[in-house]
C-alpha cells in the first residue's frame, strides 16, 4: 500500500501518519519508496562528513528481485568514500558504520571491539572492497570482503559463505 493510501485509510496526512507509525512500532516500521534523484554526490559527501551522521542501509533482501544495496551498501561506502574520495579515514568509517549506529539505537553490546560485546566483525581488503550488485543483478556479493563473523559465528570465510545450520544473526532491540 502506498503511503498516501495508508495515511488516507487512517484519516491522517502522510507526515503525521509516518510519525504515528514510527512511534507505534518503536522505530521498527520499514518501507520502500521511489523518488526522483534529489541528491548530488557532493550533498551525499557532505552528509557523510557530518559528525552526527550514522550509516545504515534501506536494503530489501527478500523477494525475487531485491534491492542491490543489500549486497553492497557498506562496501560502496568503504570503496568509494574511504579509499577513493577520502571522506572518512578507515577508523572514522568504523565509527560511522558500527559505533555511532549502535549508540544511536542503544545496542549496548554492539558497535565496538571490546571484551563482553557481541563478536560482529568484518575483515575487508582496503585496496579491493567495492560493491558489484546492480539493479539487473542485485544478488552479486561485494568484492574485497574476506571474512564476516556474526555473534561469534563465521558466516563468510576467505570470501566464501560458510555453511551454518541456522543464521547466527537476530533482530536487535534497544538495551
């Protein structure tokens, strides 16, 4: 259902409906929307450099033709905005991609490599990390991502998906 249709059904305007939905779901509502391109590369770069910025992805992983960001959003940020453009250092990228998001969403055991925190780690090759997924081929994994550990369980090793009986990840809620 489109946002205007859902808002109309609820007897509300789109902006108020979005706010009410986010409050009612404790920020757990999701959506997919289309809009004409409104951002220039420079505006994206300015946003990335802002000290309050946290990074996420609006990727949709399910369905027959998911969004390609599910297989390359963070690799694109690392390859393009760290290695190529220098918008962040590698250390700043770790803070933006993990620490600030964990802080913002009050995920007390995430976002930093410290004793007692969940072991969610990604090892990338700084000279090779890049996105490869496209709208035509959305399930192409990123290049240069060597190892991924989720909750202490290796899910990618040497660039190859590991066989796991059950995915170790889970939906997270604020602490």
